């Protein structure tokens, strides 16, 4: 089973929560863009499978996957001396996937900001993805449309119709999910079943906002298989 997580505001936390729930199986955690590799001391993964772009010959596909969580990716050395943890080449990733019972993939990045718009090339999903989970928090409602809260601000204004420094509304969030004005929305590249998760919903007002946006989506006949509101941090979820 291949699940790709996209969006903002909780993707990585959800990625590791899924992995931990299935740790007794053979689990692969990876990205099709780039993520910050966690400190090994945190114990989030059991095996590290790395392709070093300076010496690709050292990478070999295992004959069988070990039990537990394997974190796989590519080490890229930047010109400034920094090191980034990026996706494996997609062809190589596709050869690894059949070895595992569960594969959890982070399919785009948001630079730790709660909202984002999507460039034409993202998110990146493997052909084997059977479930796409879109994550978006709602606490930025009422905040200003600015780079403080939004990754790819110019694209966001084009996607949502919001003017820079205007107040972020439920309509803006809805358009970010559905797509608008010819711009890609959260699920435009989705494969398989589609689940929307409103994250960081930790009080009744936030839940009411989630219900309101879910109603706007349904009014527009936007197709989703499930809408959930909850808190990844607190492991509390409620179907809308």
C-alpha cells in the first residue's frame, strides 16, 4: 500500500505517525521532493537506506525488506557545503516499493509554513500511489495574506484571489483546495482515493470552521472520499 501525503501544516508528523502505527510490518518512509531527515537518536526509523549522489555505485537494492521502518532517500551535497535529504530517482523508488508492506511518501514541501500554493511540477506522486492525503491547517484563518504564513505567496494570491496583506478567509482556503483561476489546487495531482485532513483542529471554533469549509466543498461538488478534522499532535480525529 502506497500512501502519499501532500499539503502543509503537519505532513511530516502524519508521515511518521502512519509509520509508527505499522512498525511491526515492513515500512518504507521517503519523499518525492525533500525532507529534513530526523536525528537517528529519536528512534523514528530502524534502517537508513541512502543514495549518495557522489558515489551512486554504493547503493544496492536489498533482496528483501527488513521488518520495521526504513527511511530511504538521496544525499545531495550543495555548493555551500550543506547536505540535503532528497528523493531517490523515481525509477529507483518504484523498484523498492514492491518490497514493502506499507510505503508512506511526503509528496511536496511547504518550508514549515502552514499554507502554500503549488508550482506546476508539484506535488510529485508515484504511479503506485493508491491513496492521497491532503493536509491543511485552519488556524491561519483571519491572519494576513503574507509570506509569514504562506509558501509561494504570489502563486497563492493567483490561486485564491486574495490580495497581499488581506485577511485569509474560508473562501481562500476552499479555493486552495479545489483550485481556482486556472491554478492548481491541493488535489490536482492526486492519485487513488482522496482524503482531506484539516489539521491542528483543537477547539470547537476550529472544528466549526472545518465544517463550514467542508460544506463549501460539497456545495461545489468537489469530489473527496473522506474529510476529517483533528489534531495529528493529539491523535484526535473526527469525520465530517
